[in-house]
């Protein structure tokens, strides 16, 4: 997905170099762990000199956080597009499509998923804040489910994050264990966990079985 240099010149070349550095940092952190990932190895993998790294990033942590944003933005853009497409039919269909997109992205990019879900969040308060912000972006897609809850009063403000909690545990466990490629097969049960606070167990099970059949 790197952008090839064109005649516009230096800005295109610099963008391509930055993207290569980010991708190399993702691979290094995912493969070696955050502590063992080193800038000299990253720039060697990216095929750029130290001066190019220094032009874009102040240090290793600055690059790691930028790489995290790079990964998360692309995954969540894919999820949001799938949700919007499905939500034209119904909210639950939007959730199913969005979840399929999320699990598909994780399965296709296990190194990026490990970096984003396992390696980066614990490294610092700022990194954890980025992780929490990513969860909140996903949670915003669930807010449409509140109308199905049938409550006499406004549900708790954190209900979306609670609905994502079960899914989050499964994702982190499977990616940590090197089973990211198996996550699409667990989509129905993860969908159930997300939908049950909104639809109740019976209707959430109906959606789960429909997803499994599809």
C-alpha cells in the first residue's frame, strides 16, 4: 500500500518513506515485542537512513504511537464503512457487517492486530488512552441499539463499552495466542455477546444463528 514517488517530488517521496517506517515498526513490535523493537532495525527494514526517521519522529515511542494510529485508522475506517452499508437495512445488520469487517481485518493482518491489541496498550498512559479512544470509536457504532432496549430511563452511558467487553476479551486472547486467523469463524458468538444487552438473549440468539447460517 506504499505510495510510489511521482514527479510532484519531495512530499510524495517523504510520505512513502514515512509509511515504510510505520509499517516496519508495526512488524518489529509485533514480532519482537515493544521492548525489543529497536529503531536501527526498523529503519533498516524500511530502507531509509536515520536522518529520514529523525525528520518524522522524535524517538521510538513517537514512532510507535504514530504506527498505532496508522493501523487503527485503517481498520476502523473499514469497519465504519461496512457498518454504514449494513445499517441501511437494520441496526443489527450494520453491527454484523461491521464485526465481520473487524474480524476480517484482524485475520488478514495478524501482525498489525498483535501490535494494536497486545503490545502497545500497556506501554504507557498515552498508549492506553489511544487504545481506549479506539474502543470508543467502535462503541459509537452501537449507540443506535439503545432504542431496542425498552427501558423507561436512559441506559448507562458506558453500555456500549460494556457490550464490547466480551468481544474485546476474545479478540485479545485469540490474537495473543496466535489464532487471529480463526476469529472470523467466531463471529456469531461474538455478535451474540455484543447484541445481548440491547436485544435480550432470545433475539440476540436469533441474530447469532442467522449469522452462523449465512
